[in-house]
């Protein structure tokens, strides 16, 4: 059986990580892709809240302090099954073997700024997220954490971009067993 760049055997269904700065459209993209492929959508933020996979609350950034070991333990069996779309703004702590495609969503700074301010982001949280996008922190993190051949960066500025990305990823999933 052939393997992809991550070392996972190309049998069954692939796993996809959709990552990017908050506000780039991860959950929208992952939800639409899940609908299109019938894959399981795993929103890490929701999972952390539901299963208490955190070490408390960070008042400065208004978010949970994720316990990466607990998250990985919780997901390991599901990821081995395949057919998962994981939605999270990071990804460097997930085992490399889990993913067959890592998609980094990228959004123009002015579009991202508007999206984040509509969400109520202010101060350091807003600044840090915009800087993260400017310096392509999540793309670099993905390239350092996974084989480069499975990492793709895509634009996510408009609903048309999202629809195009979902269509491209759906085609990729459908061709999974046909890939060399």
C-alpha cells in the first residue's frame, strides 16, 4: 500500500488538518468540507471545552489553556480510523502521522482585522493575531511540523475562496485511493 509524505498508509480515509490564524475561516471551511465528504469535523476549541481538556483560563487572551497531551490522548483512536477534519489555529503538537493533508488558510490583513474586530478582539489579542498572519507564523509552523509535500497554503478572503477551497479538497479526498 502506498504512503503519503506523513508516513500514513493510503488505505481507508485520509485525515486533514485545517489551520490558520483565528478569523481565517477554519470552522466555516471545515464544516463545509465535512458536509461535502461526510468526514468527521473535530473543532479542537469545542472539544477542549466539552471534555475539559485544558489547564484553566488565560485572562490575558480570553481563552482556555489547552492541555495538548489530553487532546492527543482523546483523539488518538479517532485519528487512526481516518476520515477526520481537524480544525484548530495551531498544529505543531499533533503527531505528524495523523495527517495526510495540512491546509493553512491565509487572509489579507484588512479582511482579517475586520473579522476579528467583529468578534470583539481588541488590544493585544487583536494585535498578536494580525501579526501572526503578517509573519505567516502558522504556515511556517506547519512546514516545520509536517512534510512540506502535504502542507498547502490557500487564500481565504471571500466566500468564493472558501467554496473553491472546499471543492479542491473534496476532489483531493475523492482521489485519495487513486494517488500514487
